[in-house]
C-alpha cells in the first residue's frame, strides 16, 4: 500500500509574516512524518510547503490529478486560508478529497497563550472557512475531526485512504467476461455503461474459445510446476491427480489471458463450457488467492467488487472471497446463513489448510472437477452486494459474525462459510431482500462498513448498511427516503 501516495495540502496566508509560515511548514512536516510512521496509515503522505495563493493551490491540485499513483488529497487549514483562493483548484479536482480538522498542539497552553499563538493555531477558525467553500461548491469530501496523533483519528484516515486506493484502482479496472451471465437471471446482469461511468470498470466480453487456445498451449512442464505449488498450499486429498493437473492447466491458461489483456477480474458461467473438460474450480480459487476478482454465473459486478476489496485490504489480516447465500439455519436463538458455492470460494478465508478433493458435480455436464475444500474461519466480517437499480447503483453491506464452532458436514464437498448476520437473520434477510440485494456478494474479514461507505461516497453511489441497530421499519423508511434522493 505504501506505493500509493496522498498529497497533504496545508492552507495559510501571509498576513502574519514569514516566521509564521515557517512554523506552519515545520509543523506540517512533523505531522507528515507522524502519519508515515503510524501503523494506522497504510499509504504514503507527501506534504508541500503551505499554500497561500490561488495559483499555488491550482498547481498542487493539477499535480495530484496527473500523478497516476496519487490516490487522493488531504487538506488542512493550519492558520487561516481565505477560501475564495481554493475555488479554482477545487473546481479542477478529480481525486478523493479529505478535509482534516485538527491542530498541531493537543492542549491549550493555559499559562503562556498569547496573540502570537492564537494567530498561528487557527484550525478552529480556518477549517470552518474551508468547510464553507467545499459545502458551497457541493464538493464530495470526507471530513475527519480530532487530534492528529489520536489512534481513532488515524484509523479513520486509514480507512478513507483504503477506499481512495480502491477508487483509484476501480477507475482502471478491466473485467473479463467469459460468456454472458446465466440465462434468465436478473440480479447478475446490469448496465455496464453506468458501471464504467460511475466506477471506471471496463467490462469486456470474450468467447471461451479465446481462452481455450491459451489453456491448450500450456506445457506439461508448466502444468507439473503449478501442480507442485498446489501441494505446498493445500493438502492433496485425492488420488485423481489428472483432475488436479487439469485445473492447473486451466489456471495457467486463464492467468496468461488475464495478464495479456490487463484484466484484474473475470467471471465464468457453467452454461458456457465449450472446450473445457471440467468447470474451473481450483483454478478460480487459486487465482482469487493471488488477488484476482471472480464472479460465478456471469456476475461481472461481484467479480469487479471482489478485486477492488482485495486491493483495498492489502496488508490487513483476514481474507476476502466471492460468496453466495445458500441455505438458512432457523434454530431459535441460533439462526445462521450457510454461504458456499459449487466450487469457487477463495482460500484466503480458510480456517485451516484446505484440502484438494475431486467429486462429481451435478451441473455443467463435465468431468468431476478438483476444488479446494475448507471451512471459513470465525470472526467479524461484512458481506457486500452491488446491484443495479435502474436509476442508480446501490451498495448494500451487512455486518456479520462468522462462526468457527460448527457441526461437520462430511457430505458437502465444497468450501463454505457459516455466519450470524446482524442484527438477526430475520431482520437482516428481510432488509437485504427489501433492498434488492443479490444472492452473490463479497465476504471480507479485512474491511468494515466504514471502508465501503467511504468508497460509495467517492463513487457517488447509494449506500445501505444493515447492522446491529437496524430495524425493518426504519430500513424501509430509509429506502423510501432514498427514492427521493437517488431515484431521479
């Protein structure tokens, strides 16, 4: 994450003389060093000398816009920066914007405070001036208030940074569609043009035959090497090595095609398997483990979202996977959802070392495919769905608690996750369905709803959060209100 940078713009004006500006610059450099050494800050902060003119501000923002590794801009008014001088620059800004309301000193120096101190330390004054102009311009931005060395303050910045990185990568994401989406399924379809306008996703169709050529070109030596890598990552729990070797060949061919086309995510569709001997199972799982986004049954939205969330969460503990709601457990007081898929769940969420197994699959009419089988770990997580509502894109997030202590399911030969949705299965399921949430989602232990809310706000898409305080009645009211805000 340190390869991504954020430009730190500190506003001031020359009214109090050069000594004050020198002090502002020194304070800003100390704060920047503090940000860059803080565990909560995942990316690199670069500071400029304080900005005191409209041209300086415009030049700084143009620099941020043109830098491909600059993911956003952080602004702070140390003293007082007349906000009219920010209009030209802010009017050109096309990167995420964070306004921090902080102060170099934590405490008021009660015994020594004088007018020099008051003139220099005017964040309570200057940031309100800056807040007016960003509100007046209706600028999309995040505002975080607090002391710059406080852990909670830093964590909020870190969460915003990760969303900004997701937005940067989202704008240059290319998604590979191998075939169309599953026939007659509505929620996995959507407006690809709107997704590219709002999120930057370039979604391109290729026939499976284009990839079959790459798969067929994989040598026996390459296949053997990939199979050997599987034995290091997974427990080989099958005697059908030829089935495993075929998945290795599929993975290598797929990855070669993805790399050549600059794709970061892809989907498959079990209704379009011409030329494949097996459904891609272990191949997709291992590609997800290496960072690619994936969606099943032609779900290009969840494929792209998986990729973005994986990029946003780099360096954090946990894991992220494509997921599907499968079945409910309605035991009173212990209600849960079992999430799984016929093959393709990412091993990054596994509780223990996954096992490679080969079993028949009653769908797709192909040879029994090899897959990694495991139970997902316990812990707090979220599931995220992105759906096309016609007038806008809607993101739905549900806080969940994944369960590790669970009964064995010896006859279910797939990877799976078991979780208790907040606030309860009844409220969560009703709210999710009222919002039009998909049966496909992204499950991540690494991020929270705050990360995803930041991302949705940057993208300008609707955001809904189902959590421990949600009631169906209030959620319905939020949906009704959102129709007025978003439904035009």
